[in-house]
C-alpha cells in the first residue's frame, strides 16, 4: 500500500463522528472531494456529495455512497456521582464496551472518558457479566459529582466516541483501526474521485457520504430523494467470519471485495449482478459472494423514489463495531479497482441493460 493511502486511511479512521454528529467527518470529506469535483452539495440531514458533471446529453445519474457515521454512544444521564449513563448509537456487543477509552464531545470541548468494568474478584459467586447490557455500563470522566461535570459543559445529548490509533500489523498486510465501518467507503470515494478527476465519464457521478446509516439508513433516503440517481452503489464494510476455517462461512480476509447478493433489505437484481460480475471478470478483480444479516444504504436506496437499482461493493473486516477492527489491504485494493472500473464502465446502454428496459431521463 502506498504511504499516501495509509495516511488517508489513518486520517479518516481516527477522526471521530457518530450518528447524527458527523460534522468532523463531513468537513474532512468536503476537503477531500472539492478539488476533484465540479460542485459540492449537502442535503438537509448533512450528507455530503461531490458532483462530477458529464458532457453527454441526458446522461444517467450514478450515485456512489459511503456513510460517515461510526458506532458510538449518546450521554443520556449524569449520575449524582458524576458518572454517565448512555444510549448506544448503532449496534454494540456489550461484551466489548467495558474498560475502553473514549472521547466525550461537548459544546465546550472534548474530554477523555473510560467505560466502567467490574473487577473479576467482585464477580465471584454471581452470574457476573452474563447479564450485562450496554445501558448498564457507566462511563467515567473522573468527575466527582454531577455538578462538577456540568461545570465543564457536559449535558445529556453529548456524544461518546471510541478513541483508537490506526496501525499496520507486523507483516504490513493488514491494518488495525476503529470505524472501518464505514471510513472504508469514505476512503474509497476520496481516492476514486481523485483518480477520475481528469476522466470524461458518460454519466453524471454523484459521490460522497451519507449520515445516520448506523441508526436506520436515514441519510440514504434523504440523499437519494435530493439527487435522484438512476443507479445507486453503496461502498460499505461487513463482518468477516473467517476465524475458525469454516469454508462455507461468508466474509474472508484476503479473498477480494464483497459482492453482496442478499441481505434483509436488498436482493441484488439479476442484471446488476451480471454487470458487476462481467466488470470483475474483465479486469481480473478478485471477489467473494456475500450474504448478510445486516443491511446497508443500498437497502434504503433501492426502495426510494420509484425504485433505484442498487448494489454494494464492500469489504469484510474482523471485529467491526468495536474499538479494534482488522482488515486486509489486499481486499481494499480489490474494492478500489472494482469501484473505479465500475464508474468508468457505466453509460446509457449499460444503465438501460441494468434497468431491463429503455433508458429515458
């Protein structure tokens, strides 16, 4: 991996922004996209997209979308002892929340906090952590009382976000970070738009990132309504399931990008599947089929407006929705090449084929 790409990954994964509070990520995406597009537009919720216009008359409109938000927490109560109760933003396994470092983001500034845990010797003779819920875990900023916490400007509605450094593994084949779901997509969009800067495309390309994906695919709905694409491509990260050697499990590191064929909200349309398979085959891009128990922005996009054929070009990673996610550089490279070639391949004829009928805009 080029050092430039690693620096971009590090920058985008270490920035903090959970659902509904994506401002830090949005500002970074605007900075990355602006030199490589014709204009920047936002929707009312804060999703941001760069638009690259085409010279082709009545050209199709293609949307390429990451999402900016990472899983985190919202502070809901301050206890008399100065501790914080929280509500999760996005899906969290309660067994990975305790005894971790976070940043509490407030209107007066950012403060370090840690999540509470119970020492093992206090669990003897009980059923212990077997009954733990995320909302039972307190967050500790070292304050001595509710009044002291409030003096620092802390209020319910503030957010708490994981604090993690992005690093290579020893063999430099993989990277460990937080928030690869979905700063992967933000990185892909940034790099692909830079490579396409001087490319004449046969479609209008609307590329960027949505908000509030982790809490119900909300940003995709408003963005698709605003930009009215003919096709929608999500770039998102999914859980790897490759720790035990099960050959039938979905999601293995180093085996290429994920071609998601089904999840609870999406069935990949036959013509879209054929187009993606042809593109991957033509350019010798490694891929793996993927079936998921969770959804992506494609699930919201494909039932928006009058129906928008949608697909996901993804990667898998181990331990997503935690402080420490591990992903494969090889998979990222495959996904990047797939997105790049997909965007180059699309034109009126291709869109007409995918739509299964005459293309009219």
